[in-house]
DNA sequence: CGTGTAAGGAATTCTGACACG
DNA sequence: CGTGTAAGGAATTCTGACACG
C-alpha cells in the first residue's frame, strides 16, 4: 500500500471545468480561495487544480451563499467541523492504541 | 437516483494533466485517440477531457507499447474484452429478468 | 507505425486593479 | 463584502503537416 487511488481527493481539475461543474464564476471560485474556503493545488506553472471533493465543497458554499451566509461565517463553521473531526480522530486513535496493547492478541 | 457520482468516469481532466499523470506526451495521447484506443469528451470550445478511467487505460496502453505491442493489436484486444463483457452482461440481465418474475417477491 | 517538432491561431488562466454597493 | 469587468501577459490546447524510419 502506497499510492491511494482516491479519485475524489486527487487535484486534477482546472478552474474552467470547476466553473462548469459548480455553476460558479471563476471570479467567485478564486475569491473563495482568498477567503480560505478552498485550497487548490498549483501546477508547475501556477494553474489551479481542484479535486472532486473541492467541487462538492464549492457547491455547498454556493448553497450557503444563496442563503445569505457570509464567507466568514462559512469559514468559522468549517473550522468548527474540523475540530470536531479531530476530536473523533483522537478518540479513535486512542482506542486503537489500547487494543494494540490489551485487546486483540497477535502472534509474537 | 439519477446523477451517478462515479468520480472515476467523469471526463474532467485536461490533456496536460493527463500527460503529467501518465508520463505520455500529448502527441502520444492524441495519437492513441486517432487509433481509437481512448475516447475523450470535448469541452464547448473543443478541448479534450479525460476521466480517471481513461488515465488508467492510457497507463495500460503505455505498458503494452513498451512491450512492443502495436496500437492495432491493443485495439483488437480491447474489442475482444468488450465482447466478453457484453456476453456476461447479457447473462446477468437474463438472470435478473428471471428473478424479477419468479424469484424475490415484492409487494404489488 | 509511432512520435517529435515548428507553425499559427484560438482559448485558458493568472494577477492586480477599478467599480459598485 | 462579494462579484463583475477590462488589461496584458504567459501558458495551454488545437489542427494539419513535415520528418524519420
């Protein structure tokens, strides 16, 4: 195991295609990056590359914006969600460590 | 159910990115299309768009070419494979139809 | 046959800025 | 704040062709 396939996360889509896929203008997409809502990668010469996950995120953002939610609030919500996720991850990790020591017995 | 997600099949990757992903030159990628080995979609203005499935196919093609297999033979193999697939599909479909009538009972 | 390359043009993307509100 | 637009330049992509082998 090394190269995770993960088509959803690979950053390979150019901004023009993302624009078609989301219905957002390129201006809007770049602005949401400026507001730290999306983080495309860059090709060697500086062109933005997005993943399918980014496309879905942008669609969520577009929906929030239509409801009148400001980019700042959207960002705060994202940060909160991220912290919850991390909390869960830490718990999971802890459980894993406990199992490794006292749980499942493996050959030695 | 309507919009199948299917990240693997969505044609959204430009030829430059495909070139990076596969290690093939754009010239080679276009030539394999000419030889009917890959079938990218086109954007409104005519730019080629590939899927992750296409990228994997191109990598397979690249490997075959390295072994000295000609594009014509590769195409013949692909056609043979396709026919096998269709055969299996017809069988599956047939089974499904039988089940629909005499197998699993559903409410009516 | 398979691939490189130079050619010319059209479309894409980038950045920084002015505009409106 | 969020988005449109004109501006100028650089990079991308396209097609048809000549080249070599």
